[in-house]
């Protein structure tokens, strides 16, 4: 029964990530296409919005955490930063060292990082 509960939480975590990604892209497109903002500024703003959406959805709907924001948010951001570093390292290893196609590498990396982020956030960021 516990495995089924974890699987449901992992699916909700993935769905929260999808909503955060949609928020990122919506803001990016709105800023760049609608307001003429430079793409780098648009993606930075979109990324920040996406991270905040992911944080709020993960905290409330995925993990039902009661950990204070001043404790959980820095942890969440550290997990996100570690994921960024891992993404770069894995992509470099697979594309540059192993010669894999970049899209195959990114799909594989995304799957690994989904699991990494889920476990890190479940066991450290939002656990009490």
C-alpha cells in the first residue's frame, strides 16, 4: 500500500512540475512576444515563476508539508540548484563523452532528475 501511495505522490509531483513548466513558458512568451522583453530576461523571469509554482504545488498538494517557508524554500532552491548542476554534468557525460544524441540524453537525464528531485524534496525539503 505504501508503494502505491508513493507512486501517486510521484505522479502528482510530475504534474506539479508540468504546471510550473507551463507557467514558465507562458510568462516567457508573454514577456518576449507581448512586451518585447529580451529572451534571456524573459526566460529568467519565467524560470523564477516556474520554480515558485513548483514549490507551492509541491509543498501543498504533493507533500502536504507543514515545514515553515523560511526552512523549506531555501532547501527547495538548493535541490533545484543541485538538479541544474546534475543536468549539466549528465548531459556533458552522455553527449560529449558517450556520443549519445542530445535529445535521448535529455530524456534520460530528465527521468533521473525527476526521481532525484522527488526523493530529495520528499526526504529533506518538505519532511518534518
